[in-house]
């Protein structure tokens, strides 16, 4: 019986150099994972969350990142995730400025807007990876239930209903936003 040849794992640098083919990719433990294009509702909700973060960044400093932005969460084997929206505090932006390739660290805030076909286990794997890499806050925004799950750790979660208010805690100090403004009418 022949022993299968070992597969080589992809690095973050190789992922960044991939030619554009219309898909988004993430790197999970060195394995390339293709992300399917999101639906319209997902795109609207993601844009609204990005608006909240951009408005905050303009008033308080920091950088708001959109869904195409890669963050290197681990090396050897590499993990590169692209949250639907993210925030990096101004203190963490390198002196040389915003990187041309992936951010070399986890975002302060990662936002995921699960699609209807996303598995619960995959979303929770991402949450664990973000926190293991140093993310301080994760929002899981659910269009289907019109609520936001606010994670301060993989096990400390608060559910904010549509009629509630989203807070940035100590990561986005002073941020207050009505959850209903995130979801389309």
C-alpha cells in the first residue's frame, strides 16, 4: 500500500499572493478555505455594522476594516481569518501605517454575520481562534433573529435583542448604538 504524499500547508504570504478569482478565502491551519459569496441581507447588515465602526473610528481614532481584510491569527500552521467587519485601535496600528498585506495580529473587535448555511460549530471555532490570538471583543450579528451576541471571552456572552443597545465596552469606549439600526426594516 502506497503512503500518500504529505500535503504542503499554505502560508499567509502565499494566500496573499493568490490571483483574484472572485472568491474570498481564509486560511485555517494552513488549509485554504473558499468562502461563498454572501447574500444581499448579509451584505446590508455588514455594511451597517461597518458604518457604526467607521463612525467610531473617525471620532475616537482607530481603523475600521471591511470583510475583505485578513488578520493573521496564528503561525505554523497559519490561520488567516477575514471577519465581516473589524476594528483595530489606533495604539496598535504600526508606526509604518496600515499594512499593505494582512494585519499581523488579531483585531481588537471582530464581527461575524453568519449566513443561513453557516454551521454553529464553525462560528464558535472562529470565536475561539479570535480570542486565542488576542481579540478582546467579538460580535456575532444574527439577521435571522435580529439580535447580537456580544462575546467578551469564548464563555462570557451577552445577547442584545433588537430593541436593546449595543455597547463597545472597554474596547470601543463610549460606543452606544441601537441594535435595530443594524437590521434592514
